[in-house]
């Protein structure tokens, strides 16, 4: 089985890679029948010479490979027909902007596997960049706070080497006794919490957060069952919420009254209530002035996120009265950091972490007849058709939705 590591061609450029040089070596050690060829790249976080030093051929020979591994969407013109591909296609939710991509994958008879749907037998995602989105998102939250109030200046995350360097910078800053609310306890939320803990931030309970004042900055991490409540007043739980989101309403406004900075690291499902609306933001009791929306659902549950921002220009202001964008430094503005590709700012760490999971859960499936069904569950297309699991996308492909 010959694997090809393709160069990333989507703009803006993405420096991440599925397998770092050391990961490639481990693949060969664990699976002697595997071969790896690396397509040359001038933007990849690991240089061509690093792969060569690790013993791998760097050459434009992707046509000779069986399975092609990438991170972001491959431009249609660069898709090689009749190959197996792995990358994030952003099509499983019928995203309009990538309909033509999925159609091209089918037309070119590509057997396609989406990283987003690589799951274990319990249908849990096992390969993801979420932790690194949380890590960078938390760092950017404080960078945004410092710029909003002109109290300190943190360097951009993309200019720093790794997570350790981010933490080192965070430990240098001095914060007032602000309250930080963090939503989500998945990969993203826990990645953000990791940063708050390692910079020495005090963690408090919900009761303490809502009722007490502190002489130091504190944070509270909450999950869906803690920022939503059943409409009928019956005590709910997380399982019930995810099964019946329509039966719930937000209970997040109790946190907006006492919070200064909000880090959004939750997963938002269809039918769930918004955490806060544009009308909520207009209320005099709405205290939050800095929002780091790692989840980045546009015009969604975090109403101040009216667009995604970029690594180059990560912060914009939201004016509650007009519901329009403004200068984030304006006194009345809420500063919003809503970069939708945060792991790109930490490409080395993100690539190593992603590759470790990919080696553990995906590579073995090519050599053990996919005994755990990993490939079967992630395979979206085969023989020019959608697989049964993803047949719901047919109308999307046909342009009927």
C-alpha cells in the first residue's frame, strides 16, 4: 500500500500535514508493506528536507500512490481520478460552497474518506484538530482582551513555535480580576481549559462564579446541561438535551450578567437554542465585552459572531445597538475573535497530534481488512456513487437542495 502526502493547495495556505516525518517513520516500522511518498511543498510546516532526512522520497509522484492524504479541500482541477483520498471536504452538512467539489469527486471516480467522519464503533470521532483549536482559541481570547483594553500586547500565535511558547507568553501578562466563562467539555473546550489551567487561572464552580466576587481572575467551564434548561421546568440532563433539543431554552444569560470574557468551545447541534440572541446583547445587564468564538457558527448561537475572521485579521467589533460591525476598540463594541481555522496557527503541534491519532485509528485498517469498520464508516464515495451511509447527500449533489 503506497501512501502519498499531498501538498496543500487551498487558499489561504494551510501549513498542516496529516503525517509528520517521525509519524511516517512509525508507519513504516509498524507496517512493513506500507510505502510513503511526499509531494514537494514550500508551505508545509515540515520542510521537504526533513522528510528526506527521515528516509522518504520527496517527489511529484502522486499518480503512483494508492491513497492520498491531505488536510483541507483539494481544488477540483488538482483531483487525480480513480484514487483514494482523505481530507476535510466540508460537505457532510450540505455546505453550498463545496457541492461542486463532491460532485467532482464522484465524476472522477474517487474513493473518498472525510476526516470529519472517521469514528470508532461507538460513532465517536477519533481523528480531529479540535484540541488545538481550543489551545489557540484560548490564547487568542487573551490577546483580544489585551488589544481591546490596551493593557498588554501578546504576539500572534502563528509567530510562536508551539503550545509551550504560547503558555510562556500567557504567564507574562497581568489580568484584572475578570470572570471568564468557557462553554464545552469536548476536545475544543478541554483544549481551552488546558491553557487556562497551565497559565495558572483559578477555576471555580458555577455557584461561586455566579454569586461571589474574587480578587483574582477566575474561570468556570460549563456544558450544555448547564447553559440550557427544559421549557417545562423538569430537571434535564445532557443526554436528554441532545436527544430533544427542541424541549430546551437557554439558561446562559445568568452567565452573561457576570462575565467579562467568553470563550465558546461548545458543539452546536441543529434545533438547539441559541446561547444568546442579538436582543439579549442589547440588554443593560449583558456584561461580556470580549468573545473568543472557537466554534464559529455564523449568525448562530453566539449572536455576536456575524462573520468568520482570519488569522491575518482576527478581531472585529460588534455594535449591539446597530447589530453591525465596528471598530472593536470602541467603548460600546464587543470584541469578537472568530477565526475558523485556528489550528493553522499551531501547525507543528497540530500536525503531530493529528498524525498520532491517524496512525492509531486509520492506518492499521488498511492492513487488517478494516476489522473495526473505520474505513467503512468514513467512506463517502465509491465506484462513482455515494455510499449508503451518505446517500442523504444525493439531492445536494444533484443541486436540488
